[in-house]
C-alpha cells in the first residue's frame, strides 16, 4: 500500500510540473491584457477539472493494465511450480504464502496483494477454496470492484500468450454470474468492448480468471 501511495504522490508531482507552465502563462496574459479575473476562473477551472479527470482516468487504466500483467505473472509461477505434477491438487492462497512459490513482493503476511493494495485469492471458486484432486485449472479472484474497474478488468486486452492460458473469465455480483468462455455463442472470449456495461453493477463485482 505504501508503494501505491508513493506512486500517487509522484504522479501528482509530475502532473503539477506539466500543468504549472500553462498556469503561469495564463497568469502573465491576464496581467498584460487586464482580463476580468472572474472570467478567467469561470473558463479556466472547468478546463483544469477536465484535465485532471483525463489524467486520473489514464492513471487508473495504467494501474489496471499493470495489475492484469502481474496476475498473469503470478499464474506463470503457479503453473511452473505444478508443471511436474498431474494436477493443481492442494493449491490455495495459504499454500502459496506458506511455500513462497510466487514473487515475494506480492506476499504480505498471509495475503497476496497487488502493487496497488488490491487483494487476490487463489484456488477454486469465488472464495479461493483449496483445489481438489484431478483439477486441471485454478482460479485467481479479484473482489470488491466498482463498475468502472469491473469493466476495465473484464475488457482488458490480453496477449496471445496469456489467452492460451485462460480457460474462462467470470463476473459475479448480486444480479448474476456471467461466464465468458472460448467458442460460446453469447459470452465468448476474448471479451468484446462495451460488454461490461451490461454485466457489471455499480459496486461489489467479483472477477475470476480461470487458468489452465
């Protein structure tokens, strides 16, 4: 979490440096042509808000893209650990934290956290239960997503290498459980743009990546 806060601070400092020259330029222009300050505020403030919104949205998308990459890096470590075994029997979040089979930077005590502090569960199903004998896939679970986050994670573009590992993506909330699989006539992979708006709710969405 501290790393995420530091990234936010660095981002705001960078944003301030980018905007400040324009603010100073406007101030000089105001002095030289003596334009009414109230008029400048009325025009400039909305523009500044729009600019900040654009940068915030861009930052969110970059953060989600990084989380997606890290989720599949974690899946690679798990797949490598079980490569000489017939299945994923016994796999769970607890198994991973105790045996340190993924990059240690993701393990905080008995939890698995992404760089922005979001917790993921690993195992089977929405609660990350222990994987049973002869099960050839496992789930990576991300909970408590708002609608914007849910849509972004669901519709995120995956590399061909990551698509090969993917068995399905599920969206679970109080309304429904929607599973996207390869070759499905309605809910097919890869997930198309604008799909998430119909399956993601305003809050409490869970996304599950099933990896084989």
